C-alpha cells in the first residue's frame, strides 16, 4: 500500500467533519468559516492529486475497504484514472469557488454566512463521495447528500430562488427515484451492489428484461440530474436565481459529477458488450445530444440575462459530452467527452465567476446594460473573453481541443450530420458570446437599462467623471481581488490546458485522459 493508503476515505471524511467544525466555529466567530473551508478543500485537493499520481504511475486502481469488510459484502471505495481525474477537477473548482465566495456571500446572503459554508462543505462531501465510491447504492446516498444541500443553497437567495429550488427538488427527486429503481432492480436479480461485482454477475443476465429496465431507469435518472435536454427544465431557473457562488459550483462542479455517474454506470456496470449487443442506443444518444447542442445554443441567443444565457449554454455543453459518450466506439469519442468535462468545468466556472463579479460590482444582469464594461472592469472582462473563446472553440483553447476530438469521432463514425451539428453550434456559440463581448468593448456607455439599474449606472458615471477630473486613476469598478483571482486563473487555464494538449505526451494531461478512456473501454470494469 502506498503512503497515503487512507486518502480515498479521508478525502470524504475530513470534509464531513469540517462541515460540523464550521458550524461550531461559526457560532463563536463567523469569520472562521471561510478559512476552515479553504484549508479543508486544499487538503482534499492535495490528496486527490496524490491519488491521481499513484493511479497513473502504477496503471492500477486503488481499492479501499471500509471497516475491512471485503466486497461485495462491504462498501468499497475505488479510484481509477477516470474518477481520480474528475476528483481533481471538481476539488480545484470548489477551491476557487470558496475563494470567490468571500465577498459574494457577504453581499448576497448577509446573516447566512455560517449556514452557507456548512452547506457548501457538505456539498463538497457529497461530490467527493459520489466520485470515490465503488458501491452503486452508496453512490445514490452521496448523490442525495449533494442534492439536498444544493436545494438549500439555491433557496437561500429567497425571492424567485425559492421557486427555482422547489422545481429542482421535484425534478431532482424524480431523477433520484429513477436511479434508485435501477439499483433495486439490479439488486433483485444479482443480490449485489458492488459495481465490479455487478459487472461480473450481469453478463449472463443481459437478456433479462429487469436488467434492461434497470439500465433505462439509470439513464433517465442521471440524465435528469445532469440536465440533458429535454430533461433540463429545472436547470435554467436554478442557475439564474441561485446566489452567485452557488451558480459557480453547481454549473462547474456538480454537473460534472452527475455526468461522471452517468458514464460510470454506462461503462463500469453494464459494460460495452451490453451496449453493443443488447441495448444499442449509441446512435439515439448521439442525436439526442445533437438536439441538445442546437436547441440549447438557439435558446441562449434569445436570452438577455447573462446567467440565464450561460444556463442554456450549459444545456448545449452537456450535449457535447453525451455526444462523445454516444461515439464511444470511435477512437476519439470518449476521449472528447472526458476532455470536455475538464473544458466545461474551467470555462463555465470562469464565466459564472465573472457574472457574479459583475453583479457584485455593478448590480447588472441584463446584457444590454454592459456597454463600456470592458473599460471599467478590464481584467474581469478579459477573463470572460478567454472563457468565451474557449466555448466557441478558438485555437489553441481547450474548447478547440474537445470540438476537434468530437469532429474526428463523427467523421470516423461516418456521421456527417453530427459534423454539421458541431460546426453549426460553433457559429451559434459565436453569436451569443460575441454580443456580450461587443457590448463590453465596442459599445459606448449610455443610459441603457431602466429603473434602479439605469439610476445606478448614471451615478457611477458621474462618480467616474468626478474622479477623472480630480486626477484619480483608481479602478473602483474592477472586481475585488478575491473574485478576480479565480476568474483570471480559470480564464488562463482555458488557453494553458489547450496548449498542454497540443504539446502531446510531454505533458501529464494526455496520459491521464488516455488511461481513463482505456480503463472504461478495454474491460468495461474497474480492475
């Protein structure tokens, strides 16, 4: 066993204990909440990086038996290249979200700082648990922990967020019920809940209608959780009306974990043999994804609220990942899907951080009020531009890498319609992101907007004029440092990660994704 033999369980346990510590410390002094959360997630990220290095260097998965009980009787935590990779991505995003949250939570949730960080740390606990567990029912438990905390975090904003949270509760509960029915069906025919054990027991039962029904339940349940069109109804309101820090974490981290659950059950429980012979849904999945890509982009174009536009953009981006999953039989399909998990986490995290910074500093939500924002908030808008270019797929961004992989996979599968969908979506992405960039940089500020937003803009302009006359050069409209750092880090990564991929095997990124893809496709199970 390697030095950190208990890291697989500690990455979950210390986060759980941290949530209770934050609650107790918050009663004494609420300013201790953020430092405790930051320290905890930093330690978790260190553990995740250590685990990823061990898994990739050894080429073997790490198995941890809780309480020393051997599977399938006991719960097993399993970490291979796939979930270790996603774990690092999720914890990195959560760490930057915690940094960003300091000023945002103080302004948007006054009087609820302690409650926010307790729930936030419980959410991190649930996300880590989903990623490390090798037990299909234990995955459901952690899925519900993360979901329940998210419902409460969204509702904390009050107002329209209450309805958004309620809708999320309804759809999330339906998705959880579908998933749990799938678990029950598999347990009824196999008597096991361990993923590896299920993968060994199921092949003789693939023709069983109960097993096939279980697969359908899993697909529908996880599709609701990850907001795959047309099961995305809960998502736009949840992303739009949630507090800014919550929008960041659910868009950039939680959605990736739901996608992970979808892929894990798809390949590690039912395996590629089941998908190829008994339930060949790859083509149908590809075209559902294609519709999601186009419809999400078209609706995003019609939005004037920045967060709502980004929400519908996420519907489209989930379609890219599912398209890669549907093209798993090609060389580049699943590779593109796993790369897009990283791409979407970084780019959408950056975009929602910028949206939160703009709301914090200006109170503006309407894209039509963004005229001249590039001059007032130059660094914030620069981060937005980098992330937007990655979403569009401009080289050498990481978004270019994922679209290139999906195009190669579509061509290999001789699906020219899918090629057209990816190219058309690039043009649609350009349309709705360019109009934001245009307002920021190329439209002079006027008296756009109405009501309080217009009055606030007029007051800011008068202040700016007075400061310019007095010779002061302070950028008072730029985002606070605690918001600017996450935005610039994520924006820079949009380009740096693309360059690392283009550098090939000389960098650690390529071998990690290649090993993750090989582990999912070569055997279909975690060894």
